[in-house]
């Protein structure tokens, strides 16, 4: 059976080549770009990718667009800052060679934070669905932190998916702002409420959970930095939700 790779991009010239090199063995590569102004699309063309340009509706909707362009029975979704290891490739190819009863497979993702692969802090093991039959799955419509919704049995693949998620502090702060805004908008759409007390409580709990309960202290200084990041994300998410609701209700 053949495999389609789907990727969404915007200004990923620094990442996309290594990503594509790790999946160049696939039968089809689909890229949905949301207006890159760097060399992203040129690099994708070097690998024979089929490129489609769309506006940005959020992560879930954009990935569903990419899924809509895939033509093969099996699909593997990968982000530009991720890499398929040789062990994971072997596991994927083994699935493609057999008449499988699973509709999808989870992979183990190993993520880095400011140069360190995090093996604690709630980041590992990080089992996520990435390989699935095209007709049996779709992405949730979440603006950020989307998930794959599967109809059928889900198996587990051997091998790691490497994730170079936060390369430096500047990128961390940029993602903190954009991700917390998207999360606040998603919660508002679901009718959630926020307050200053809620923001403080969730921020404090996020730090305690990451650093102590999920053993972030074993990840060294990066574990502490990540715990602070998670606390800030929770704090700003609920603070932004509070302000969005006030703006909607005419209180600001």
C-alpha cells in the first residue's frame, strides 16, 4: 500500500529540508502553505511535493485541508519541525506491507526544548496518532493543539518521532503569545469563563504539575524553564479568555 505525507507550513525554510529528507521515501508529499515569504515552497518543490496555498484558519482546519488533498490509503501527518527516525520509518513500512486491522497508529514523540530532549516534565512518553487510514480519520477543528479523531482500532508503532519544538527563548516567547491567544479563543467558543483568580490558580497548578508531579526537575534547568513556560501559558490563556469575554459582553 502507498503512503501520503501531509505537512502544513509557513516560513519554515529553517526546518523543512530536514523534515522532508526524513520522509522523502514516501509515495506522495502534500504541503499546504499559508503564505510563506521565505524559501519554504522552493525547498518543497525540490522534493517533488504537491503544494497548495491557503489562508490560515487554525491548525485543525488547515490539516484537514491537507488531508483532503492526499490520494493514498495511508497518511502520515508530520510538522515541519519534526523528523522521522530510521526505526520509525521501518515500523511504518511494515504496516504498509500487511493487511492491517488497525485504522491508525500512535507514535512516540521525543521533543526538545532549547536544545535538550525532554524525557520527563510530561513531555515523554508523548504518544500521538500520526499514521492513519485516510478514510478513517480527520483532525479536530481546534485552533491549536489539534488531535486526530479516528474511527477504528489504534495500534502503536516502534521508533521515535523527533520534535525540535522550541529552539531558543525568542521562539518560546513568540509561541507562548500566539498559542495562548488561540487557546483562549477556542475556550471562548466553547463557552468557558476566565478570571484573574482562575488564571493565577491554573498557572500555579501547571508549574507544580510539570516540575514536581511530572518530574521536570530531572530535566535540569530546561525542566524548570519548561515548568515556568507551562505556568505562563495557563496564566495568559485564562487572562486572555477573561478579557475576550469582557470585550464580547461590552464591559471593556
